[in-house]
C-alpha cells in the first residue's frame, strides 16, 4: 500500500464500532431469564451451508446430550438432516434487514458460533462475527482460520475449533460451565475492541 500510494506510513484498521451500535448498547433492555442455553448462528447469505456443516454434527451431538440447548439461525441455511430430530428446538429467522433486530437476537443468546470451511477465501475473512458477539459479552466458538488464529487466543477470548470433535468439546465446555462462558465473554469484551479503543 505504501509503495502504491507513495506514503511512508499505512495502517490497517481491522474493524470498528460505529455510533449506531454504541447507541444500541445504551438502549438495550436486560437479558431475558430463561431455562435453556441458546446457541446463535448468523448465517446471512445463501453461501453458508458448507460453513455450517463444519460445526453442524457437533451441534446435533450437543442438542442430543443437553435437552435444554436451543439453536437460533438468522439468515439462509439448509438445515442438515442430522439436526431435523431437534427441529422443535431450532429457531429459524429469515434474513433481517433491521440490524437492531439482529443485534437483539445475538444479545439474548448465550453462545455465538462462527464456523468456516477451510479455504483461502475464508482465511481472509475478518473476525467480525466474533467482534459482534464480543461487544455484547457473548462467548464465541470459531473455526481455526488464518484470521481467527492471528487475532484471537484460544481459551482466553474465544474457543477455536479445528474439526468436528473439537467443535463438540468446545461447545460442551461452554454449555456445561457458566463460569467459563462468563470468563471468555468478559475477556473478549475487554480485548482491543472497546469503544474507547476504536479511535
């Protein structure tokens, strides 16, 4: 970049918080009291079926082991057959044009997931799915893509999974241990992405 633009100093600002989410954080209502654990997946476009399959089988095992676990899916996704036995505990929400509503669903969840299939393209994707959850104090399990490995610390500000067995183990840890959920969420929230660190 410096060579192309003829400048001596260039900076990469990975992601930032804007005033809209800052306002939302001030106005958001308290979390609902529930008797279940909510796993959140923000799919978005129709291209994420392959990504979800990275974690899908592990989620099915978790839902079999824990009857109090529910899954919320925002956006397009073809539900794999192995999750259909638990369809009554799967909350399907279409693609949302209202970002505040998306944030509300995320905020009300207990665990965020960001599975990505292995590819050069996905290695270049930013950590925005983790960041969105971190802002609200939601712990995340993410795939071991190059970007996540560069930015996050497994067991500190996130849990990083490389295969289906690791996805199960990491989700199992978060579902079964509220203190671990809280600690990872807090570490993520105070990482480099506080509003005061965005200038």
